């Protein structure tokens, strides 16, 4: 699963999403957020299809509720 960079979502919100949805610690969440920021995308994990789909929906729901355009996508492993 991959988070995609945009010009509006704050770094703090991305870290909060990674901690909340993907259960990463602050250090790992910050590392992934910096990949998103610097490389345009950051890998947050590998999951079965159903779990991945649920996590994508949760990320999009959290982003929408907070007024951010953050996107999360699934790629086949």
C-alpha cells in the first residue's frame, strides 16, 4: 500500500494517519511521511486485498473529514 504526495496535506496529518491506520510507531511513521514528501510516495505496508481495501477507505475517510486530498492506493505485490 502506498500513500501519495499532494501539495495540501500536512506532514503532521500524514504521520497521524500512518500511526492510526497502519499502527506504525512515530519513528517509522515519520520515515514513511518523509518518503511521501521527498519521493512523491511512501510504502506503508503489504496486506491481503480485503485488509488493504479497508485501510484505503479509512485513509480516504480520515482525509475527507479533515479537508485533505491525501490518497492511498493498492498495488499488486
